C-alpha cells in the first residue's frame, strides 16, 4: 500500500498527501521517499498543475520523523562499504528535497518554479519538518498540543536531511542552536513567532490557505534566500567578526555541555561551520558526510536502540501480561507529601480522578495546592491555560477520610518509609475499597514481599516506585512481590501509560534495580574521598564519562542523612556481609557535622544562601587530606562505571531484572547512566565481555571483591557472547 497519495483539483493545485497505512503518525522510509519523488516529478511535468501542496492524512500530525528502525539497520544493510552506502542514502534524500526546493525553476533566471506549500495538520518532527523546510511556504494548524522541531540530537543523531543546513541559513547559527543542539520543539503559534514556520491557521482552513497561497505566489516567492544572489547568513558567517565569535562560543558551549562524549553535537557544529563557508549544495554534501560519521559511530546505534526502540517498546506494553484492559479511572493516593503530591499532579493532568489522603486536612490541602502552584507556573510560561488548571484541580479531592477511597480501582501508598506506618495505611485502604482494587506502594528501598504481608490480598499488591520530582522524571519502576499476580502488573503498567511515563518491571529484592545500581556509584565516590583521592578528580571523572552528576553532588542533592539512614538499614539487614563500612565513616561524620547536603547548605559542596554550589567543601578536604599519589583518570572512571554496571549484571543474574532493554532504559532515565553508551548492557557489548572481565580483574586486585566479575560475565567472555545477542527479544536484537 502507498504512503503518499496524489490528486489535482479544478484550480490546478496538486495535493500530495502523506498517509502511512497502519500507523497513527507518518514516518519516512526510503520506499516512501521514492513515492514522494515520483509524485513531485508528475506534478512538475504536468502543464496543467500550477503548484503543489504537501500535507498529511493523519489527524493532528504531519510526520514523526525518519523511521528510526530503518536508521538503526542502515549501517548493517549498507554492504561491504557501509559508510558509502549511508552517504548515498542520505544524498538521495537531499536530492528529493532539493528538487522540491527548486521546483523546476530556471537555474540562471531563478524563474519558472511551481510554488510548493507544506500544510502541517499538527506535529512535524525530524524529517517531517526538514521536508517542510524545503517547501516555499509552511502553513500549520493552530493546535497547541502539536510540536514542530528537530529533536534528533536527543537520540544521538542530528538533522541530516538538510535541516541543519537550511535552518542555520534561515535563522543564523545562534538563533538556530536551541532547535539543533538542544532539540527544542515548539507549538505552532510559538514556532511562527520564532521563525520556524510562516503561517498558522484554523485547522479547518489549513488546506484552503495553502492552496490560495500557491495560486497567488510569484517567482520571487519560490526562491529561497540562500539561492538568491548576494545572500548573507544571518548573524554572520564564520569569517565575519560577529559570526567568528558565535562559532568560537558555540564550540566551547558544546564541549562544555557534552564533555566530548557525545559525537552528534560536535559533528553538527562541524557541519554548520564547514557548510557556512561554501555554496548551499556543497554544504548539503558536508552535512551528509558528518551525518554518515555519526551513524557509523556506535554511540548513535546504542542511543537509538535504548532511547527510541527499546523505550518505545516498553511504553507500548512489551512487558504487559495478557490480561484485559486495566485503565485507571479513580486513583487514591495515601500521603500528600512531595511524592504523593507529585503523583496526584500527573494523575490529574492525565484526566484521572484523584483522592489525596493525609492525616490532617491542612496537609492534604497542601498536597492539592502543589498542583495549583505547578499549573500557575505553567500558565506564566504559557505552557498551560487557566482552563487546564481548573480542570486538573477539579479532579483532586483532598481529604483525611479513607472512606473517600470508595470507587478507586488503584490506590498508591506514599507515606513515610516505615513498614509499620505503611502497614497501617494498607489496612485502612483495603477496608475502604472494593475487593478488585489494586494497592501499590511507592517505596524506593523496602522489600515489596514484606510490605505485602499487611495486605489481605497480596496478589493485588505491587510496588510502583516513582523518582523525584515525579512530574519531571520519566521512569517508573514497577516491582513484583512474590505473590503479585499478573492483573496487578497490568494495572500498574496501564496507569504508567496513562500518565505518560516509561515503565520497567522488576522482581522484588533489596533496592530493586535502580537504587541497587546507583548506591554503589555514590559509595564508590565517597570511598575514593576517604582514600585521599582529590574530590574534584572524582566529580570530573564522572562527568567526563557522561554521568550528569558526580557521585558527591548526587548525594548532596538526595541528602546525606538519607544516605546514612539507608546505610544503617542495610547494615542491619546484611550483618557481617555488609561491605561499606569505609563509606559509613564518611557519611556518619558528615551527618554528625550537620553537613546534610544542599538542603542544609553544606555537604561535600558548600552553598550560598540561595542554595547555589560555591565549590567543593574545604571542611571535607581537611578531614580527608589528599593523598600524595593520585589515581589516573581512567582508573577513577572504571571504578565509577563498574560499580554500577556490575550491579546491573548481578541484577540480571539474580532474576531481579528479566529484560536487558529495561536495564538499559531504566539506567539512562532513572539515574542518568552515560546516555551516550545506550546503558550498562549496551556499554558492555561495546567494549566486549572479555575486556570488561579484564578491567574487573585489575580493579578486584587493587580494590577488593566488590569488583569481581559476575559468573555470567565471565561465561559470556569465554563464549564471545554479547548481551543483546544472547538476551534481547528478537525485535530488539534485530535493531
């Protein structure tokens, strides 16, 4: 079945409609590109056609971008010379879009082109917007929820179908940078104000407005600025004084933000800089060359697999049991503190009725007011409306009465991290709800199976671990207790889908998956400080390997007294097997000194009155003096990475983690594990199991048994296996 459809009207306007069968949003494949090319040829060759409108048959959207499944396989399918194959494929895209842009004009007089308008009925992302940029006029339906932009940088790529070259020539390097280097997307009205598109219309008038423009357009309307004689780049080219400073600053900013571990931003900047020095068509070839460079880098493949293919599969229910729909209609939330209030907010925003319970009415109302404050900030930033605020607030009932939970099909307990308090909340909730209600606990450390003992229906009891702040963090960790039944898992997954988060499902064990991996990372950083490693070396080593926060800053943000509490509880549970006494010495000293992190204005860092970090603390350096001999950067990085990665492997080995896709996606979204790597399992596949065992052997000899390579990793090293080769479901392995 065709992806593009062609017809003409009585006025001589050809309409090319993109409507990919079986998909809610269009994505471009190379076969579809050939269809588009053929339709453009037909229109340009037909003397009765006065102009063209390219639009979509999908309600509320134009296109979601290139089919990343195609891109993920592009390198492997490109033959013996993959770089040449990728480059040629990209240049085919450039040729089609350049044909649209030139539209049959005389190359000398720049006259005779057939006007081509793009009519966006909604969201246009990636190649969808790049196609629009090649047209002579861009119209968009006025839909506030629609988004327009180039988000490729978020999955380790950059706009490689002319979007980089065209946007910079259209706006200038500085103005284009938020959309290219940050992947910023805008609603249609804001996109027009920013200069990304030309017209915003009522959705009902979209096609008429585009056709009217086509019929009235003159030769000059069909010539892009960069094709006109005397064109000068807005803001200045690199050899212009103003442009020179822009590019110098941009280079510093890119390297400062990526620390050199993300190849796509650097390649994008190179394509922009080099392309600005040459004619437009040569610039497109340069862009294609740098795009090929990025696709050939294993980083892009790992990021596409984890941050798009795997993430999308999990969000679409790859791990959902085969049970009937469990859509949540009314959710009860026990505890109106920071976590409970955040869960109430995202639930109400998703259209779910919410009952927010706390011990006194004032506390419950404060929890409800969190939504009000959040929505007020959104209104001030024009991200939401007063009507949306009132709708969200109308869905939240704040109460002290558990009887208000009547009719809830899901209750999430988010009270204090104390088994006794949680048990009491569980008993009260079950007494107030029907026998079909699923009860979930939002806990980050307490074993679900033990907490389920307080429930009369342990098969309907499950863990739903949100990360803080709830409204910002994309990951939700769903934890199955030993008695948890499939309907409870499906209910949790359907709820996470409703609130537009990404779920992972793990089996019950101390710290589950995310905290199991992140605590050793923090502890390794603290342990190095106690050994006399320069704190700045610890922090910068982490950032230079792609971690968003160093371990010392991270523990300051999460609070040192919480770390001390977790340490005491873990030691009590593990007894003589407890491995982190050296870490405790540091944590307990800091706790006693009142250095509890950012909230106390003192931790591993010092802070000013506004809570801004002013530098690593002299008091910590005095307590733990720098050793005469410092480890090299690579050793510090290996310690910090392996502390996390080995726990991920052990979680898989122990059956806590049952799907490596969840291990990679959860690591990146949950605690920011080096996104460039694609996650811990992708990183191990990249360096190879044998190399990983070699690194572990050296670390174990120098620093102890915590770095011993798990038996699974040793077995894979001996067999020459990879994690995605051995454990990935067929679709993910193929990607």
